């Protein structure tokens, strides 16, 4: 059986919690736009298929640079 690695990509679709409400799926460009207006911060929770739980944006370096 082939070994599968979980690869998170900034081109993938993400879900982000804004004011406690899941929004998505959105791409990194939309996360940048929401960060620019203060709706998304490094403490915002984010999730995508393959993750076990929602995690803060700051735990994903490739996304943290966008906010």
C-alpha cells in the first residue's frame, strides 16, 4: 500500500472562522483580503480537509504570512 503524506497547500481551499462562524471554502487570496480588513488574524481558526481539528492561522507559516 502506498504511503500517503498529508500535504497542505496554499492553493487548496480553506475554511476560516470569522466571528465564530465558519466561512468557506476560500482560497488564500480571499484569506488575504479578509485579513486586510481585519476579519482574519493570526489567532483566527482555520481548517481544511485532512486536518483533524481547527487550528489558529499562526500554526501554518504559509498562511500566517498572509495575515
